[in-house]
DNA sequence: CGATCCTATGTATACGTATTCATCGTTGCA
DNA sequence: TGCAACGATGAATACGTATACATAGGATCG
C-alpha cells in the first residue's frame, strides 16, 4: 500500500490516472461492473487496491439522489424498543442499507429532531412515535421518502403501517383466560392514550364479554416496570382480587408480578397474569410469563421493506398496511393445574433454556 | 406554502432567486447567520419558509468534508448493549450529531460491514467489537475519522478508548464479599477471551487473594442469561458450594439466580451472588442483585466526545484513554443479615421503586 | 476631505461521483 | 465489401452547497 500523500484522500480520479483509464470507467467499475471489459476491470481493481481507494458514498448520494440510509425514530426507553431496533439494524444491513437512529425520551423532542433528519435526504423513515404533526407528515412524503409507521395502528390508512394484530392478540389471550374459567378480569393498560393500548383492551374486552366475563380497565401510567410495580398495590387493595390480570405489556407485567409477590400474592396461585410483547425475559425462569409474542423479526422485515421503497411507488394506491399475527406463549403465570403445587420460588423446568424463545 | 412544482426539490438557488439575493448569501444565512445583515436574513428566511426549503446535508457534507455523523458498531445481543446504544443516541443528538448504527451478531460480519461504513466518511466511529484487523484500524485512522474503542480495555494505547474500571470494580465487589466473610469464591466469567472478562477476574482474584480467600474461575461460554442458567447446574454439582459466586455480567447473573432457584438454592441464603454492569433490571425486585453499576451515561458521553473529534487532533499525542469508576450497588443477593429471614419469593421493600436505579 | 478599514454581498469554483452523449473499433450479415 | 449494430470507453456535465476572492459602499480617522 503506497502512501496516498497522507493528506488528500484518494478519489476515483486518482484511480483512473493510476489505471490509465478515465474517471467514468472507474465509476462504472464500481456501480455497473458488467459493462466494463474484464481486463480493464482487473486493472482498475488492482489500482484501487493499491491506492486504498474507498468510494465516497456522500458524493454518490448527491449525484444519484439516493442515500441508501433509512432512519428510525424510536422511544429511548423500554426493552421492547431496544429489541426492535436490533432487528431493524440487521434487516437493513442485509439489504445494503444503513440505519440512522434517533432515540427520543420526550415526544416533544421528535418534531425538533425531525427537522434535522430531513436534511439527510433519507431513502426511508420508520416512525415509532405517535404524535407527529400531520402537516409535517405531508411535507415529508412530498420529498419522496418512504414513511412507515411502526406499531402505531391509528396511522394505517394515512401512512404505510406495520403492526402486530393487537386486537386479535389480546383476544387470544382473553380466550385463553376464559378457557381457564376466569370471569372477573382486570386489564392493566400502560397509557390509555396509546392506540396500541386501546386496541389491546378492545380485543380483550370484546372476547371476555362474549363469554360473560367482566373486564375492567386500569391505567398504569407508563409502559415501565415501575408503573406495573406500583399498580400492583392498587390491584391488591381492591375489594376482591380479580381472577386474572391482563397487563398491556411484558415490562409492566414484570413489575406487576414483583409487586404482587411483595404483597404475598403470586401467579398463578392467587391470580393469573398475562403480558403482551413476548420479550426474551418473558421466558426467563424468574417470570415465565404467559404473553403474546410479537414476531419482531417479521415486523421489522416488513417495515424495512416498505421503508426501502422497493415497491413500485404508485403513490396513488392506498398505503399498504401490514398486520401480522402474534403467537400465544403459555407460561407458568396462567398454569392452572400447577396452582396447588406452585410455590413462590419454585420454577418449572420446561420454562427455560431448552425451548428457544419465539421472540428472539 | 406554494407547490414547488411537485417534482424538483427546492434548493438554495431557488431561495436565492425568491429572496433576490445570491446563493452564497442564502448558504451563509444557514451556516453563519452572524455575517448576514438582519433585514437580508429576514427576507431569506421568509422565502425559505414559503418555498419549504430544507438544506441538503449531503451536499453540505460533500463540500465541507464533514458529515456530522458518528457510527457505532455494537453487538446485537445483550441488554447491556441495548442500553448503551440509547445513551449514544441521546448524547449525539445533544451534540448535533447523527448516529449510524451497526448491530452485528457474529464478529465475522464486522470487517465486512466496516467496508461499507467507510464509504460514508463518518466523522467518528465507536467500536464495541473486539477483533478488528489491525491493518484496517490503521487504514481507518488515516482517513481522519476519530476512532474510539468502547469497553475494550485491550485497545487502550492503540486507539482512544473508553471503559469502566473493570479491575477496580471487580475488586470492590470482592472486598464487599470478603467483608461478609467469604473465603471460597467462584468467579463465573462469560467468555474468557474477552478482555473485560479477564480484567474483572484479575481484580477479583487479586483482592480475594490478599484476604486469604480462594477464587476459582469458570466460564459460562457466553454473556447470556441461558449461559448463566446452565452454569448454575455445574456450580450446584460441585463437591462443596462456594460462599459466593461472582458473575461477570448481570445478564448471566440473572440466569445463575434462576438456575440456582430451580435447584432449590437461593441467594443470599445458600450462596451470595454478585453481577457486573448495573442493568436497570438488577434493581427490579425479582432479582435485586448486588452488582457494580457502570455509569453508562458518563461512558457514553466520553465516547461521544472523543468520536466527535472536538479535541485538537494533535494525532501525535498518545491516544487518550478514559477509565471511569463504577459504583457498588448492594442488593439482596449479598444481604447477610437477612439470610435467616429471607425466603425465596419474599422481597424487601427498599429494593424497588423508591430508590432510583443508578444505572438509568 | 482623502485614505483606510470593515461589513455585506456577489462571483466563481470545488467537493467526488453518476450518467448522458459522442466516439471509435469490431463484429455480423447481406 | 459495405453498412448497420454493438460493445467499450472518454469527454463533459450536473448534483447542491460552502468558501476563497473580489467588490462596493459606508464608517472611521488623520
């Protein structure tokens, strides 16, 4: 490797000179290798190698008006989102795209940040934040970038959207509980304003009503462990404990389980508990939670595909909205037969290790 | 907002025409607002607003040779890394930088991916992967981007590096255990080849030796919950259970705790257990783990600062290597006084909610 | 009041690549 | 043999911005 003068980076022009061809041919060699003669290509590749040439994606993007970068705007907190981000990254890499990530704590940061994002002329943008200004959405679409709303059911119809089937999933959990004889169910949501939260409650309430069971709603206030932990106090203080507590998210459910234990209550002995999301930890022996597993990899794949703008952008067709079904995971927290035997602190064997978590 | 012809995006030239000034003045207005006359600026801003002008960061980057983008190459798995990524994102956003993220499952993907990364002329790159080819490292530094090795002690001296003080942290944990009268300690590492793993064991072994305690090493095989869960079997089958098990990472420790419980063993009653990292979950009531809390926000801040290349790049000075001290979190898993009272399934009050986790 | 300096702006160019158009040598076919 | 078609390449230009340089006008100072 020769020293490239240590200062000026080596460009396609340098390679061209070294290989005795024109810059245009060098460019073709890296974008459309098929159209350049085999021996010329070898000469160019040799020269490029020797000089340590690395194509400049910035210049390429400026000329071709495509960056191969997809952005993702995602909440900073929560195990669920951290999982999803990982899938985004992997899927995008597989497609030769890069991931520009924005974590936000407060929704207020989003609109501000979005302004900066737009400067980068991303090919696509995956939005996992609820309240984006409609006007801004419209303006963003005009620039030709492919927007995708992720896990935000309300956006379907306005913007291409990818989400798990929240209502059907909650319904399946409810059916599972009804099958175990539950008639008085408490639904613990995270934030009532979230559209996922509402959809899940709707599914649970509808199905339970059809079996004659009651389903009250309670709000934890956040999608966090701590919120679930605190909610356990409220639940334990009810006149009469419900048969089951359906929690709107796994993380909140973990808090609920720990909070209940502190009051001497355990699942499934005293009350059944279900979650939603299918986090890896749900299958950890310490919780072994019955939950609805989101097929995070499939969801990510769909989102990435839409955001990559591979589909013919007819742009007059109704925005595609993908809804994927989740799968029920039966954990110890609703194991009725074991209720008598189950003591706090004892865990069944099958709950860990041997059975690969579907959520991963 | 007038329609910008719906096809051609609006550029600084369009704004210049609309405002009756030159393109150069428009550019100055967005990069060095101080140097343009107040009334001119107002005219330009009005025109820009009216046309819906958004500066093109790609073109800016091409001209200025700076992208304001910092890359991060991070393992795809593990709660620890997911946390760290969030901090990176937040810190970078605060500095007006963008985060280009690469999650890798297999270390083999890294060198391959890195090739693609380099095309984007990032301002900086945070590396959390161990085995990058030295030659590649050298080539990358030549391009002028600021490399930072994160949580990779071995790299210190070769590349600017940011890491928690692994040895001192493990030493502190060991001192804590020694103070509780432990004389026979088992150290459960994740992957012996990892430099963090070795540093932690070194710190633990040295300190324990100085108190006359023994410290055997055992390898879980991975930094995962499952690995810890399996290791619990091995540990429980030892001729004699050690006084304490020092686990090299929180996630592995969670698996160990659950694995032990399955065998009817609990901490701290039968054996003390410590972790390392200070994940949020360590303070969840379900585990309440004694661990060494990494100041993830500080670490991220240092890494981001170095990667942003704000420091004068003398480039002949020895690469700065930042080592930050962690803090001990005393959890239930080493609470000796409670050993008699503690039953599996009962949790102390103070362990959750009221005490904000230092790791968050 | 003229020389000087400073401020605000315009002109021109460069950043590194992709791509269109033109060119030139070759092959295929009548 | 002549002409069309084709394949490979070079020359030239555009992508949208930042900035060095030039310039014009006003303020400052002697």
